[in-house]
């Protein structure tokens, strides 16, 4: 019996080891590549998505994660580290990290930045406007990227499936370039999509944007009979979004946000977003193309994932008595579901 | 009439029999095609819904391998369709089953044919197996890459049994038709035979001759529609099972979606644009004549297609019942553990007959 069980054991060990060996052989058939990842504030969902992607497709990779801990100086140290021991690929998270590591396009020949290593950036809201690259489809730098924002035109188109607005209100901080660019983009789409925009700038008080003006500006938008207010990505408006939401909801105007956090906190009714995990996975796919398929980074388009996710806050919907259509809800992430009252 | 010969009668009988077999054969083909389509579209609907469910989870930023309630979702599909023997999802990069209703499969590699067929298709693939069929569809992540594949294994016994029963019914009906023809032309031949006999010379009188011919013709005219109806009825009896199965699956899919909307806080009594969704389902499944969403008491809240013709009320009791020739599947819409209303799906059992004419 003992001999039989030892035979069985050796049989399973032999075949089990064979199987795992085969799996390893598949992985080792490709060259091991070194990826250097730089994060502004820790490895989060996009970072997890990137690593999961490479793990899932079983490509041999050694990932070194560096966290700047919101310290710009550390980014300089990372550039030095890369210069000394260059990896096969650099991956950056966020606009600031990308600009500090790779530099704007006009300074692309400067030694201050990483030049010799192909790069994939992710979670950069406006790579062209921020000066990182000259275009999304064709550009000359040895880098590509995975974007996290749903393009404004797509957001507007999808938003109309929920609220067929004729007048869209926007309040923004003109001091923030991103916000001004987005407003101009939306204005350019308005005649094509048959709606009007009513935009208001936050006035400055002592050289700083004045949050107390938000309620007044919402009043002006209400007088102009806007059907919907768009909350863009500008930092000031997002920091003061509660003021915007309170004023808008008091006048029965829904707020539509470019980011998910405003919907989760109940300050916006809905948003169309890409989850960071998926953005990280898309960056992983682009990395795989560069590292193992031999594509040049500049030949790979800079793009967001294809399918946006509809996020809606049902508590806010109930408050405004504006409910999403059934067609949108079936593929949505619903947050703030009100507790069901007993009958 | 005067020149009728036996050979004419034989030829007429032959033509009649050929027409009978051609007619029942045409009907068989139409009903068989309908049965196959009911089967195919049912599986297609299940797979599309599975794909949509998993893709939504991927859009939410979940990894396919780490989905939490996937096994429960799959077992729901198995329960809803009695022909489904197993439902599973395999990982595309590794080809290993991630979750499934057959626990022995989980963790193991899928057959190469499944993997290859899933790799090359963007829609749905079907693969024949020893004891049934396998249909699958790729699950695509938010940037258009295949993450996995949903696979439904189903038995084809019920379809095959139905097909055999329809073939038997077709043969029976064609034989009965032929018998009617043989009888008609046989009696006609006898009539002409006897009228030459001196004992039956009265048959030479036009009145008798015409009356006899008229009676025979009337018999044929009455027997033919009865026989045609009987052909359709026998086919429809066989098709009933497939209709019930399909209506049940579609009702379950609608129920799940409406229940999810109600669970999400959408008031059941004011679902925005649910009717275009129901219309879309009816367009995809032309045999469905109506889809209703009713409240608990049966009051119609949303309607696609007309249900008026499907129901009749008893004049004395006022009780409403389903008319003959309609099938109705009903599933409860449940939110927060409470029944909010019902999904009612009505199918005209005679839809193939209507298509033929």
C-alpha cells in the first residue's frame, strides 16, 4: 500500500511538474522585459489594471513601481535612476508625473527628461493641451498613452440619451487652462448637435476665484432656462461642487459631471466615465505591443477605452424626480440607491 | 366526363397524392425551420444577455477572473432553460474555465475547438458535440479585446424528438390527404363504372349524375380544409414545447432587467422608455405577439404589441382567460424581496401558419 501511494505521489508530482514546466516554458519563450512605473501618489486601480493585464496575458515582465508620494523632487530622482539603469519601458501616472518625467514636446530634446526609453502614460486628461504631445493619433514622440476621460463630444451625445437638453449651462474657472479648453470644445460641438451653451466664468476676488459667486451664477443659468449644467474637470469647480449642486438642485436643474466622484458624493446626477482599472489595462495592452510585438510607441494611438460606463446617483434622481431611461440603466453602475420603504 | 377512363382516374390519384405530399412537406419544412429558429434564437438571446452582463461588469473596472457573483449568474441561465446542460465562462488568455455550473470543469482547460471558434468569431459560434451542441460568444473588455468567452452547452434531444414527431405527423397527414383523394377518385370511377350497368341506368340521367358528382365534390371541399387544419394542428402541438421554452427564457431575461431597474430605485410605475426596449425584443422575436408589464393586480402599465385578441372574458363570471391558440409566459418582477408586478409574454401558436399563408 505504501509503495502504491508513493507511486501515485511520484506519478502526480511528475505530471504536475510537467504541466507547470510547460506553462513556465510558454512564459519564458519570450524575453523578460523591465518596466519602470512611476506614480504620483501610490499604486492605485490603474496600476493594478496594468499589472493584472500583463499577468493575464502571461508575458514575462519585471515591474518596478516607484511612488513619488506627491513630491516633485522624487520625480527628478527617478529620472536619474532611469538614466543609470534604463528599463525597457517607462509607465507614468497623471499629467504632472508625465510632464516631469518626459517633459513637454517643445523640450523633448532636453537632457532633463527621459528621452531614450519608450513610454506609456496613463490618466492624463489633456495630453495635447498640456503640451505633452502634438496629437493623439499622429505624433513624433516615442510614447503613447491611455486616457481616462471620455471625449467631450461623446459625453454630450450620451447625455442627450438621458436628458435631451436644448441649453447646456457651464460654470468654470477661466484661470484653469483645461477648463477653458473644454468649454471651447463644447461650444464648437453645440451647433453640430443643435443645442446652445450658456457659460459663466467664476469671477476673481483678491486674485483668486470666488466660490461665493457660484450660487449667483447658477441663478443666471436658471434664468436662461438651461436644462442641464455640466461640471467639467477643473479643480476649482470640483473642490466647490457641493455649492454648485445645492444651488442647481434647489432650482431643479440636474448636474452632469465629467468625473465619477461628483456622482458618488451626490453632487452630480450622472457621468460617463472610464474606470481607472480599465485605463490601466489599456496601458498594459499598449505596453505589450511595444515590448513584445515590436511596435514603436509613436505608432500606437493615444486613446481612452472604447466603452464608457454610465454612473448615476439614484438618490439625486429621486430628489430631482429625473430618472434615467431604462436603456441606459441596464448597463449602468448605480450608486446611492435609496432604501426601499416597506409597504 | 364522358371520356373519363380508368387511366385518367389513376393519373388524378397520383397527382393528388403528389400534391398532398408536397403540401405537407412544405408545411413540415416551414414548421421545422420555425422550431430550429426558436431553438437558435433562444440560445442566441441567452448568450447575448450573458455577454452584456459580463461586459458591464468589465466596464465597471472588474477583472473577469475576480467577478464575485458570476457563478450565481450562470446558474440562473441553466435553471431558466431546461435544454441547457451547463453554462461556463473561460478566460481568453489562458483558455481555462473560470466559473461554471459544472464544478468539475472549473480550473480546467477548455477543448481546443471551443477556444479556436471563440478566437475567430466576433459574434456567436456553434460547435457540435457528441451529446448536444455548444454555443459561445466572446466577452470583450472596454477596449475591444477578448477577455473571455461565455459558453452554453445544450441538449438537442427535445428539438430532435420534436422533429421526429413532426416528420411522423407530416407522413400521417400526407397519407390521410392521399386517402381522401383515393376515395374521391375511386368513388368517381365507381360512379362511371356503374352508370354503364343496366341496373344503374338511372345514373345516366343528368340530375342523378350531377348530384352524385356534386356530393363527392362537396365532400372533398369540406374534407380538404379539415385535413389542412389537422396538419397545422399536429405540427403546432409539437411546436408548443419549443414555444413555451423560448417564451420562458425571454420572459426571464425581461424580468431580470426590469427587476434590476426596480432594485436600483427606478419606480416600477414610471419606468422611462421601457416600451422601446420591449418593442426591440418583439422585433427580434417575431413570434411574440405581445409583452406586457403589469402591476401586482394585473393592470397593464407598459405594453408592446396588442394583447386584446389573446384574452377573452366569460360573460357570466367576468373571468379573463387566454384564448385558444395563444401561449402566455409570466414571470414576477421582484424588488427588495417584494413582487412589484409581472412580465407577461404572449406568443401566437399559429404564427407559422400565418407565415405560410
